[in-house]
């Protein structure tokens, strides 16, 4: 492997990406460019190769599956600054580089007396990835606290700042997810209140706080701790068992279809959809009903603790995991007539 470096970046040829994807599958790239300082991005995007849509931008590698090698260069954003840019007393504006580890950022905000992100504790990945799929957990989506997203626009060749209402945020979706070849998220600005308004509606959080011995109104750090405990119990740790969190999105179907399914399967969970005439179903429940939980094809498997999580028990290839995912989706389609779609980005193959 040949290597080179400049101020704020490093370049390696024929680089392995096994440690840069949380599934831990074998993959490589003809060239890996690691940006460690945001200031280097202007120089790096001066190179036509890095502006090319075939360049894959990598954050924590926790929301992608390498079903093959990266076809072109890979740009890894390892930029790590966090700045409190405005303090209005009741709330503050914080700007974080794309490469900041998301959970470290959540802990930083709590440590600075800022609230709002506690339900999103321990989500794998980076700050830059958070707006792309509008990460969400335990009844909160990140869009509620994003003030603006900074990105490099490969279409125009310049840096832009998009206010949240220009980002087309929706459930696990945004403008950036629709145009992955165009925008490279470089930093995110958050507006975070100091006064804590707990969001405890999601099943399990209040029970966990009680189990922790928290009486009365919890503090934000205690809610984060409850979320961390629930996640540790339900979701496999990617440092131990390769995975990318939920592999499928919860499907959104017409309300009439949800009602017909509910009549046939009275125990089926049904949640509110985006509007009155749509409903969100639980992909985990649908997959579980098809008998996949704990299933294993060699080293490619489904977590025994959560039906929505595909796991690499050791040496599964990305293609084996993708084939398992396709079989799971086909069985849900055949049994319930519902199409489920992957949440992670798939590199080297199409769904
Ligand atoms: N369920 C099953 N079998 C299982 C697991 C769950 O039947 O093995 C059913 C249960 O009825 C449960 C329901 O599915 O009530 C929902 O399960 P859970 O509360 O775990 O939530 P989820 O819809 O499966 C979503 C997010 C998670 C997030 C949790 C908590 C998506 C695709 N996933 O999962 O996000 O942590 O809610 O808010 O929206 C991720 O995106 O990577 C992720 C982990």
C-alpha cells in the first residue's frame, strides 16, 4: 500500500475497508483519502477525482453494506471539531464537523447543559451521517434539532449551507439521501435548548428509568442512560458482532392495507404514518413472524435479539448478507404482501 499526506489529510492506495464498515466485511478501495481537518476539504474537492460521483464518502461506516469493493476513490471524513457558535441563554447553536462520532457528540451536548439529543444516545455513526438518513430513535428524530446542514455540492463545485427546512427531512430520509452523488455533508449546526423537556412516550423508557431508581422528573443525562441501557440490551454491539443497526426501514403502507392486515393478524403493531391515510408497520415484527429471528446461513445471520438486525458472525461476505436480506424481504412480501426496503446504503450491487 502506497501512502502520502498533506495538511489535514492522508492518502493510501489499495486500501482495505474492513475496519471502516461496522458489518466488518472484506472490502477495499483503489484509493482512500482520509480528511482529518475541515480546512483540507477545499483543497481535496479541487481534485476532479474527489468531485466525481463515483467517489464514496464514508463516515462511521455504520449504515452501509459493501456487497463488493468500492468502485472508485473513498473519501473518509475524520474531521472532529465541535464549536458552540451562539449562546442565547435559553438555547445554544452548536456546529459539529461531519466526522465527529455521533454518540461522543450527544455526550458533549449533555456535558454542556444542552438537551434534546438524549433519546438519540448510542446510535452508531457520525454527525455527518445523522441528517442524511434523519436518524431517529425512541420517539425523536434528529431533524427536530438540526438548524442547518453544510455540504459540498458536487453539482456546482461549491460549499453550501442549507437551512433545515430546505433539507426535505422525512422518516429515515432527506434531500441528501436522494442525491448521494451530489452532496457531501461537511458539518451540521444544531439548535439545542437548555430547559429539558423529556420525551418518554416510547415504550420502555419509563420502565427503564424506574428500574434505574429514578423518581419524578428525570434529568436529560438519566434519559440518555436509560436509552443506552435499552440499546445495549436489544441491539448487538458492532465492536463485538458486525451489524449496521436496523437493516430494513419500517414500511409505510396505505391505511386500508394496514387495517386489512390487522384484521388478519390482531397482534400486529401499527404506528402512525406520515398522514391520515398511511400507517407505519413494524419490519421487525413482519420478519419475526416469518421465522427469521436467530436464523443463520453460515456466518450471515439475523440477530437472535432483534429481527431487524442482520449480523456477521465472523467471515460473512457482503454479498452473503445481501442475499440473506433479499430472501427475508421476499418471504415478507409473499406472506404479508408488504415490500420492505434496506435502510443502509448498498455499495457494489443494487437491491
Ligand atoms: N418486534 C418484533 N420482533 C423483534 C423486535 C421487535 O416483533 O425481534 C416488534 C415489537 O412488537 C416491537 C416493534 O417490533 O414493539 C418495534 O420494535 P422496536 O421498538 O425495537 O423498534 P423498531 O421499529 O424495530 C426502530 C428504529 C431503530 C430504533 C428503534 C427505537 C427503524 C428502521 N428502526 O426500530 O433504529 O432504535 O425504533 O426507537 O426505524 C436503526 O435505524 O438502525 C435503528 C436501530
